[in-house]
C-alpha cells in the first residue's frame, strides 16, 4: 500500500511539471491521453523499480530517447531533434566560423560513423601538421572514435581557441598508426568558390547554412566584375539549402524587384521577402542545378526562373518545398520542426516535385560507379569478371556469394579555398551553360 502511494505521489510531481511546462489546454490534453499518462508512468517505473540504480546521465539519456522517439514517430524527414552537443555544432556552423584544425571530414563507415579526412585547408593546423586526405581518424585525445557518429567526432575535434587536440590516424600504406598534436585555430567556413572562362565568370555556392553567405557572394561578384567578366554562371548543384533569409539575400542579388518567396503556414499565406532593388549582378546569367539542389537553392532558382531572369540548366531539383523553425529546448538541445511550405513568386509549390530546368542536361561529373552482386559460386572460389574490357577478380564467401563495386572517382579538391575547379571535358552541364551564354 505504501509502495502504491509512493508511486502515485511520484506521478503527482511529474504531473505538476507537465502543468508547469505546457499551457493549461495542452497539459490537460496530454494528461487525458492514455499514452501521455503511460509515458510518465514508464519513466517513473524505471526510476523506481529497475533492478540497477540509474545515474542522472542514464536517466537523461532515457528522456532524450523519448524526445527522439516522439520526433521520429512524425515520419517527417525534415523534422529532427539535435542533442545539446550537436545543437552547439550547428550554431557554430550558422555563425560561419569555429575553432578547429581545418580539415573536412566524411564518414569512414557505411553507417555514417567514424571519420575520414576528405581534405585539408591550406595554412591551417591540419595541413601544417601533415595530415592528408584519406587518413582515417582512430582516436581523439586518446579515446576511440571509430564507432561514433561523425558529428560526435567533429565535436571532439573542435574546441576553444589555442587548446591542443591529439589525433591518432591510420594511413594507407603505413604499417603503424600516426599521432598528430595540433593547436586549434579559427576556421572560417568558405561557402563560395569562383572561376573564370574568358569573359564568363563562374560562382558556385555550396550552402546557404551560415550567416556569411551573402557577404561572401558579394565579394565574389565584385572580384569577377573587376576582372572584366560580362556573363555569369551561378552553380547551385549539390547545394542542399540552409537559411531562408540567406536564400532571400542571394536571390535579391540578381533581381531588381518583386516577391522572392511566399510562405504558407496553417493559417496564412504571405510574401516572406522581396527583392531589395539593389542587385549585385544585372548582366546575362544562367543557373546550374542537379538532383541535390534543394530548399534555399530551389527558392533562388525558382524565383529567377519565374521572372525569366536566368535559364535553369541541369537536372530536376530535389523538391524540398517546406521550411523548418528551430526551437531551443530546456536541455540545450534543438527541435527543428517543419512549420511552413514555401512557394515561388508565381506561387508554385514544389515540395516532392522539384523544379524542372529550362534546359535539361544530365550531370556527368561523377557518374554512379558500376556494381554487381552474384551467387552460386563454389564457397571461397575466385570469380573472374570482365567489365568494359577490364578483367577483375573477386572471391566468393562461404555461401558462394560475391560482389564487385567499381572504385568511385574522388572529387578533386582545389589548392586554394574559394577557388573553383572547372572541368569542361567531364561536366556536360557546365559545357551547355557556356554554349547558352555564347
């Protein structure tokens, strides 16, 4: 009897907390729902009756799991929960600068865990210390990171300016791991790269996800003007978007007047932003897109297409026509929640549809590598395959299954940050863009 009374008392405390955190109508709706009641009961039962005593860190993990499960149950690919550490990284990225070693990382494992160095930035600690593209990070400050999510590895490498971080890496062709001690320095995120082909300027924008995009674009265009360019190629391929306000600013750089994007919430459709009337570039231009151009990239391309300001060249875009609002939570984490749909100046909704280019051209820069799977070979047998005149040998496993994947061509990295690599021979979209401008 005492035990039951204690459970009821404990639940009473949780119920009081629910009322303290939620507006009364929402709190009552939550508490009248059997699942809402069950959620509180499960937490209370675990806290009281689980065989092992749980430390505060574990209890916090349980609650974070409940938050993540709730968000996941929405089955919305663009709504997410970021734990405090990951939310802190996002804020650094939004500012466009952080303190780190100056290396770009990619997952080392197919499940998104671990970290492999994709490239090092000239003049920054990673490059000065001798780290190379392809190095796999094994430890950060003596702790194994090979199975951690990439973002957690990044969080451990970043830190306060002037502090030390020690990396142990595995390098192909080197028998033993290498250890590097580095001092963290300020790293600025460069989102714009430029180039020039005759009198045609080229600007590629990699992301809209930090507050420095507008300024970097302005400097890039001013530099190209000073070099005497007369026409412009604006490349939004592989740009997954970012901040809506930065999308508005970028579109405004090429438009003289008019609405850029409308937003539709549950209750209201309105103009979100309009061209400032002070374009940075008013000369001839084209915009390049592909299947990875999404969100703010589609806002810019859609606005320029609707006004006939520029022809869109490339592949059909991704089709992310909804926007999220970030909410900072009491635990320091962040809820990124889909709260509106955006529409082009002609009020076109493109969510899950994408933008159709004016001139459709397949992106040929990095073709999908050939791969195959087979079965039925004797276990352990060597299988010889002939592909496009090339002979390769693979070994069957214990069940007689075998597979082969053609090595993927790595994307070349420029020697200087902000410098574009232009490859007309292997880039059909870029080649078509030049033909259109000429």
